[in-house]
């Protein structure tokens, strides 16, 4: 089973982003940051491998995802801003928790 899927467009843009910001590592963690109004929220952070990680190498990029995150959300798909229409990278989980993450705030509706 694949744990990370990244589109060709997102790969090209992400590699350019790393280069533009003079990032020399190719190891990136997909971190579960919690639930928001739109559902699960993930961050991309530079990190080192831990014993609790799944690892996926895609186009020379090493992605780390905690095994518990993979179990809960399945494969994570990284899309570029053009693909998701949101103005930045997005990470979409294969398994979406029921009910989203809205806690009843007034800005959801």
C-alpha cells in the first residue's frame, strides 16, 4: 500500500519550493495537525525518521508519516495550488472522518 501520493505538478512545485528556500534535506514529515472546519489538517515539516514512521520515497523526496496517521487516514495525496484551487499545497486523506471537524463555530456556514 502506498502511504503518499504526490501529483507530478505538485512534485515539480514542491522541489522548486525547497530549492527557492535553500532547503538541503529531502526528508519531509506529513504531520497531522488536528481537525479543522474542513476536516483533517496536515502540515509539511522537515524532520528525521522515527521508529513509529512509515516511509515513502517519491521522485527523490522521502516522506515520513506516523503509522497511526496512516492507519487513521490511509493514503495521503499532495496536490498543487492549481489542482486544488486553494492557493497552496493541500494534503487530502483517503479516509475522511465522518462529520468533518466543525465544532459549531459560526464561520463554517
